[in-house]
C-alpha cells in the first residue's frame, strides 16, 4: 500500500491473517485498527515518514514464511517503539535498517529471533542499541517478564558471555524450569 495521506488502518478490525506491505504512507503514525490480526505472512514497513510505533500488532501471534517473508522495518525515521512485539512472535526473517530514531530493539520477539542459531538478520543504520544484532542481544533480558514479577532473584553476570559461568541467586524457594 502506498497512500501518502492514509492516517489510520481503522476498518480492518476483522482482519485475522494477511501480509502487510505498507510503504510511503507518510501520515500513518501507528498500526492500530487491526485488533484481530494473529498471523501475518509478512510485515514490510518501509519509508513511512511519520510511523512512530508498531502499536496495533498486539494480537499478532506469528509471522509466517511467504515471500517477501518476515519482519522488515526500513527507512522509518520517526519509528521509536517496538513494544507491540514484546512477547513471543516467531518469524522467519528480520531486517531493521535505517530507522533514524530507533534505539531500543530488545523486545522479546526480536531477542528470540536473534538468539536462534543460523538464522541471519539484517540490522544497520539505526541508533546505538539497535545498530547491530550484537547491540540488541546485549540488551536482551535473560528471563521472561512473568518470572521477574513472581520471583526475587539476581543473575550474575548479566549479560553472560560464551564460556562464562552463569549464577542465579533466588531469595526464596523456586519450583520450575529455567531455559538458557
């Protein structure tokens, strides 16, 4: 879609699966209007001058592989907020390039993608903190939000580098599983 005067995605409230290619929609500031979107075959957001956030993707459960596939965020100069993806959202490809205002990319879905073995990502031209896969991984949490809310603990060192020992100190009894 290339509609420079489009200000809203209102009216797409029943859309539950689709591919999104939104390019040069210079009046669009977020993606609200698709509360039922659970599956995207691809999400390609490119050259949207006023896009500030991905709000509107809160129901998204996965991004499937379908050409062009994956999540592409490119040349969106005002994009600063990826929090709508701060939960597990599996995806087959990731490209985050030339988003001049983007410094925080360490949301769960992106962290999960970047720690998966042998899946390349294209990340460059964003602010520090989101300038490379290594910068993002350094900011990624080592435990889920549910664990933080229910258990007082300390992890040392954080982040942990390959070959280092990881220690987890708990204030009280813990019954559960820790995946690393």
